[in-house]
C-alpha cells in the first residue's frame, strides 16, 4: 500500500488529531484516516451505498493505526483528569489575583428591597483604584481610593455635586476596600466570620463558589440595622475570575432586608470621568472638604443609598481645646501609623440637629477606682490638657462605658486620651450597643486599630494615630445605640490608660 515508511509518516503527519473522546469525533477521525489513505493510493473512503457491499478486510496497518488513535484519545483524557487533580480546587486568593489583573470590572447590580427592584451599574478601575456607580435614580458616584481620597456624589434632583472625604473605615472605607472582591477579603480576614466554598452551576457552567457570613457588619439600610451580611462570589475555574455574586442583608431574627444579584464582566476601558456617565460639564460643586478638588471630572464616591440625602447635611460644631505639647516630641515608631495631616481636620457633616449627647452622662469603667481623677470627668466638657483634667486607669486592657440614657443615631465619637505630648495609644477599640453588658450578638464595632488582636476583640484594620488637641474623630455613620464603650491598652509613654474627654455626636433615634 505504501512504497516505504516515509510515505506512511507523511500521511499521518497530515492528519488533524485531537483528544476529544466522543463518538462523533471518532467517526470524523476514521473518515479522515481513510480519505488520506485513499489519496495516497490506499483504500477508498466508503460512501453510503445503495447496495450493501461485501465486508472488507482492512490491512493490518489500518487496524493498528486505529488502535493507536484510540490510545491517544484515552491518554489525552487521562492526562486532563490527572492535571485537574494535581491543580486542586480554585482558591479565593487565586480568584482575587486573577480578577485584579484585569484593567476594569463592570457589574450590573440588581437590588430587591421592600418589594421594589432597582438596577445600578458599577465600574472599577483596578490600576488607579477608581470606582464609578450609576444609580437607578440617575445619581452618579465616583470614589477615588488612590491619591485623591475623596468622595463625589452628583444628584440630578438638586443638580449639584457634593464632595466629601472618603471614610477611614467601613465596608468601603479608604483603608478597607474599593471592590466587592476586596470587601470579601476584608470581611474574611475577621475572626468572627464564617466562610465556606464549593463547586456549583451558574448559567449552565461549572463555577467555584466562595461564601461568607458576617454578623453585625456595621451596616444600615435606611433606619434598619444589618445583623447578618452574606456575600457569595462565583468564579470561573478556567479564567479564575469572578463572574457573578449574590449578596444578602438580613435584619434581626433573620428577616431579609435586601438582596443583590451581581453580573460581572471585564471591559477593556471604563469611564474617564463622571461626565462620561451624564454629569453636566457646568455642574454646581459643593465642596465640603478643606482640600482643593481640582476639576469635577476626577472624583470618587461609594454607592450607598443613604448618600443621596447627604447634600442636606451640615457641619457639626466641635469645640477644640488649645494645643499644648510639653517637652520634646517622641519618635513614635509605631506600625500602621497614619501620617500627620498637616492641616486642620475638615468639617464633619451630619444631619441637622446633630449635637454632643454625651455631656454629663454616666460613665462606668473596668476599673471602678481610677488611679487619678474620677469617671465623671470623661463627660464634663473639659478637654484641656492641663494637669488635673484627665482620668488615669491602670495598666493592661481597660475600658470605659458611656450610658447615653436613650437610643440615638450616632454619627461621630470624638475621644481625647491625653494630648500634652504626641503619644500613641494601643488597641483603641470603640463599640456601641443597646445592651449594657455588650453581649456578643448586640455589639457593633465602629473603630478598631488592634492590629494583632491582642485585646481579644478581633483584629482591627484601622490605623494607629498620634494624640493631638483635635482628638480622634470616628465616623459612626448613624448607627443606633444607647451605650458607647472605648477600649485601650497602654501607650508609647507607659502602660497606663487615660481619658480627658469623650463626646458623642448624634440625634434621638426616630
């Protein structure tokens, strides 16, 4: 049939063989083999005859080649299965890396809440850490998590764009996350989060599912507190990127407050500015920060429905004591220490009627008998750094608790530990609750810089800070509570704990 071995090799080299193990493929392979041999002077390809032909005896070389082809198919399938076993299941870290290698992420987010359905669109730029959101009501949000650290919201109802500072903490805080994937990673790192993963089907394709349950995440929907947050990410095992997400926000006793369905894609480009999403070029700008904003085309903002009413918020008047640094400032080499701002703190915005509701309220402590001063001094209104104006508690982890004597919407907590010198206090944790015992199920943490979880209250992601006469302002985002508890565990000067004053800015809960 063949003149020599070289003719045989030429015939085989011209064949297109893959390892797809299905009957149709094997039939195509058989026909191509016979056609090649016919062209080379061998056996003709059998056609569908009108008369049944006599059975043909194939030469031994064809039988052997067919067997070899079957072996190739079987080996190919076996190799693929072995490779899958060696790779193991897809990990979330692989998903995060593969997703953030893309230039842009685009998400269509459908929210179901209170019987209504709304659809937003979100674009995330991983390189420059920018996030844009076009909301169902026409509002445009742009968050610059990079160098800008500002938050822009355009409201078509008031035909203006309001600029505020990006918060330091929370789900979309400046030091937290700027995408849903980042948010998942932030929550998954907490000690009290339940995580699980499995393989499932999404739109007819296999996906790897990653889910977390986070109790008391510190979120609110209108006037309701989110008691449980469930985030489920679905990743394509081939590209390793997130393709969809499911988010549930539950209230007390498991009541479903809202759910979101995310459909995710990865375009080559996204909005260059808010104007690409419909913000007028000559928009009125309301700058509520103290930093220059440049052009309105380069902002940042986060998609929280509560933001749509913030254009009506007003600056809160916080009276500051005079600065008083005594002696030479220490070189505080503290990890995760925020850099000095170098300028006055920008005005803090809150709804009209927000005021200090802690003045004169009762204070208790983990140490009933302070080493210096009395607990009443924490809310007496004296914020000066003079001797005799502070309370000193013993070494180790200590806390104080303020009873506001009624439930309030709390927008800010301001604490002055000790500002005669620029020291840093460790394990500063601020929690709120309606339970005076601060039981686990009714506690929300609004600030935590305990980076190593040495206080036993979960690892914090907020930064250490240097004490100044401005105190530390903590954005509580309107959380509803009656009690405020503050922890600390020594400082860069000694192992003791101090408080000059604590103020809580809020208004009666509606």
